[in-house]
C-alpha cells in the first residue's frame, strides 16, 4: 500500500493511502503536490522533527479534577434577573436538555454538555460573571 501525508505547520494533517499500482495523483487527487510519501506508521497528528522524521504527538496534558458546582449554589449566586434569564434560556432548549438540567443536582465541568452551558452563560452574563456563577461549590 502506498501511503502519503500532508504536513501543515509541522504536523501531519491528512494521510491518504492506496494500492501501489496507483499514482500519487490518483490516490491524493487534486492536492497531490502537497503530499509526500511516508511509512504507513506515520499518521495524522504526528509531529515533524528537525531531522525530517516524524514522531507521535506528545501525550495530552493531565486533566485537572473537574469543577463541580451545586445547582443550588448556582442559583444562590444569581440575582433574580439572572435567574429569570437562565430560566428563559432553559425554556428554549429541547426537552432532553431541559430534563438533564432539571434532574441534575450538580454541574460538572467534565460533562459533555458543560461547554454549551458555559458558552450560554458567557453570552448572557459575560465571561467574568459566568465564571463566578459556575465556580466550584
């Protein structure tokens, strides 16, 4: 199997492969000029070294413990006007998201929906106030 990679800013961004009897153009298409032949072990995400070789990406940084916020604390920190804004934003959400929020006792930063919640809070209240409202309990 022929294996070609496209390097962007020192990182393998795309890899293409195909049977050896096909040309690079047939495998990589219109962008063939941007691809170079590489061993099959070189995969997307690998980092190009100063000598031209490729190494696996560094491991991701250690994940800090998630921030846990009691929903009761969230609403204790809110003004009445902020609580009304949160209620209105929740009312606009699909039933599934509303039920998830309503039945949860706490909010965790490692929850898959936390990024959406934080983005909505930043949009409504600004980054500083959102940080205060969602701070750990």
